[in-house]
């Protein structure tokens, strides 16, 4: 993701739209929004889930400007990082 497209706080709505599109294309959207939890048993399914979760975490971390990294650095999961960014930047009604 180039610098122009990275989240800087003022572009949250457009960034969110683009990220949701990318995450959906990577079959990771349900993991990020918390609708698909990690499978309980060790199997090929869990390995696939872990791969998609890691991909989503990486995409989120790499899609923000440097000054935002301190807010998400300790995020343990893609869902947690998504929640932090949503809490910080989504407009409250």
C-alpha cells in the first residue's frame, strides 16, 4: 500500500472501504470483524484460519501511517487491531 492510501486519521472512511475490499478478497473479512473465530481443534481448517488471520493482521499493520503504529503495536489479533482503529477513527453518531 502506498503512502497516499495509508490511514492517517483524516481518511478513515475511504481507508475502511478499501481495507474491507482487500480483506474480503483475501477471505479474511469475517476474521477481522469477529464473525469467524479460530476453530477449536487442530486441523487443516485451523491452519488455514491462522494463515488468513496473519495475512489480515499484516495488511492492517502495513496500511497505517507510522504515527498510528503505537496505537496498534500491542494488538494480538486482526480483530483487536480493527477494533482499536475503529474506536480511534470511526465517527460517532
